[in-house]
C-alpha cells in the first residue's frame, strides 16, 4: 500500500508499452481528471495504454467508467478470489452486465489465492474460491473475452480447474510468481504470462528463471500498481509510469533489447486484448 517512501523518479522513456494489469482506483484516481493525469504521466514515458483491473464491484464500476472517460484505458472486471464469498446472484448479474461492455477486454482478476484464507478476516475459503473461479471461467467463455488469473500458492488447483472446466481461448496469468516448472506447464497450454516488478527483485531466483523460458508470443508486462514497485524503488508507491523499470529488468534477464521487448509485449497486448490504436 502507499507508503512513506517518495514516488519513484520517472524512468527514461521506453515506447511503445501497455501496462497489462494495474489498479488506477487503488493508485488514487477518482474521476476523469485524475485518470487522465495518471495516464498522462504514463504516456510521457511511453506507456500509452493501460488495463485497469477490478477486484470488487465498486472497482468494477469504476474500471468501466474510467475506460469510457479515457480511450487509453481499458477495463477488466471480476470479484477477486479472496472476495468470491460475495458472489451472490445480484453480483453475478451486475458483473455479467459490466463484463459485456465493449471497453472491458478481460474477465479478471479471478483465480485462486491460498495465501489469505485464515489470515484475513472475511476472506473467501477455498471451496468458495473454486466455485467463483469456475463461474468467471464460464463468463469469459460466454463473452469470448480473455480470462485474467490471480494465482497465489495455488498452482496445482488452478491448472486442474482450468483443465476440468475447459479454458477460454485466452488465459493470462497476471503477476506470474511461480517457478520454471509452472511456467513450462502454462506455456505448453498456450497461456500468456504477465510479469510485474517482482521480476526485478534480485532474490526472486525461481521467478527469474521462469521469466527466461517464456516465448516472445506469450509474454506481457504489468505494474499491478499501486503494489509491487520495481527495484530499486521497492516499498515506494507504484504507478503505470514505473513500467519501463520492470521492462528493462526483464529484458536484461532475457538477454533482449528493451526496445525490442517493449514492441513484443505491446503487440501481444494488442492481440490478446483486441486493442486498437
Ligand atoms: Zn492479483
Ligand atoms: Zn491486481
């Protein structure tokens, strides 16, 4: 969450880039003006498009509004796995309505989070999470939109539910945080892996190995702002304009030219989200 560390300096521009997963509302945007200001800061360093993600109903309503206020913003809507216990009939009807909006380019973030149950008050239990995940998979399939996965310590069950339910054509693992084995399993299924600032953390050895083996056609980049600020600003508030730091760290890891990786990930984002420029 927002901390006392000062905001990172703007990076050297790197263009073109798409922030494949961010939370503009949690970064502090509240209206058309503050959304535009945040995207202006991102665009100034080459991040020309952002996908803002919902984790609850309020955030879903906001994400869709933001995507209509500003054509550089796209939305994804869902109830986060830790909130799957709030997925009653009224919530389902509203999510169905919101997800059908043409500015919504994915259903998410959904998936499984086995870290928080038992630690966080009111957190959905595993049964509710699996049921909610299945519902969101069906929603993505019925709309023909990508599924945006949140996975925390649930590698095995995630793959099992996707296989059992039948995965949508496009599945994106946001903030991929697993090891090389899981990356290989996802790549083999044709899933897309999105990397956040955590790949820049030097102690994330397994994740950094995983990031090396993802083919160019299956990789995206994201901030997941305001969380997960890249090295060397760990703990400072994150925003979409910080994305070039992560892309440069990822490019170094993959032995790629950062400008080339920017082009590759942007082409992937346009393809999987069906964005137009
Ligand atoms: Zn997440
Ligand atoms: Zn997120």
